[in-house]
């Protein structure tokens, strides 16, 4: 919470000294994964969309706060076989966030800029989807389902963005960035015997987007 309040103070201080403010919208692709206490985690494809403001402090430097709906998560696969029987499961952790990046933007040239800054993500929903195929005594069955997993994840996710943007025209641009998770997104779990278990799982996302400045 202290980090959020500090960022808010810095943000409003910057606005008071702004030379120019431009608004815009963007949409893009997410390639997300988990890191930390996970095994065999694989990338999951998602989308992002939202709006932003580019607050110019000088000709080359700006602050760019954004408000983005972001589809993130990861997937995993598990299989085993024994004496002719087999079991295979594919699961997908689908986490939807409302992300608030606050980025420092520096124009290296007229069209090319680099960006870096913190991001605060608010978890909107979390689903665990699974597809299972098993063969027992020569009979194969397949089934799938989805469960609500929001209670297993923390509401706030803190991360750090670094990337670059290129202006195709005065209004249209593309950008690419890497989102490195700083805080664990997994809640501590206490079982029926009172034993507590914690896991260090972080979001990591590669993002590509196209945007338009109004």
C-alpha cells in the first residue's frame, strides 16, 4: 500500500509540471508464464487492451500511466503410463488483471523511445481449466472442466516493466515490453491440521501492442 501511495504522490506531482498531455488507446498480445516454485510451466497466449496518457515533462522525457485489462497465466501438462494404462492432463491457469503501469518514457530519437517503471496489478478473476484423458483396462475416457481459483491468488501483484516504443506516424505506434514479476501471487495455504504452506510464484509477461494517440 505504501508503494501505491508513493507512486500516486509522484504521479500528481508530475502532472502539475506537465508541458503537454496526450491520451490514447492500445491493444496487444501477451505471452505469459509463471516463475518460482513451479515445474514444467509453459507459456499461455492472452490479450491486453486499455488506455493511457502521455504526460510530457520535456521534449524528450514523459511519464506514461496506463490502465489495462490483461489476460495472463500459464499452462502445464502431466502424463504417466503403467501396465497398459495411461493418464494425461493439461491444465491452464487463466488470470485476468486490471494493470496500472506507471512508466518513465525517454525519446532517444524523434520516433524511438524506451520505457521503464513499476506496475500494480489488481486480480479480477482466476480460473483453472483442465482437460483429462485416461485409459484404464483398454477403455479411454476424456473429460474437461473449469474451477474458480481466485481464492488461491493474492489480489495485488507488483511487477516491473521495461520496453521500447516506435512511432509509425504522429498518432500510431507499436511497443514491446517485458513485465517482470516482483511479488508472489500465491496466497499462503493452511490445511485442516493447521499446517501452513507458502509458494513463491510470480507473473512474467512478454507484451506486444499497437496504439493510437488522440
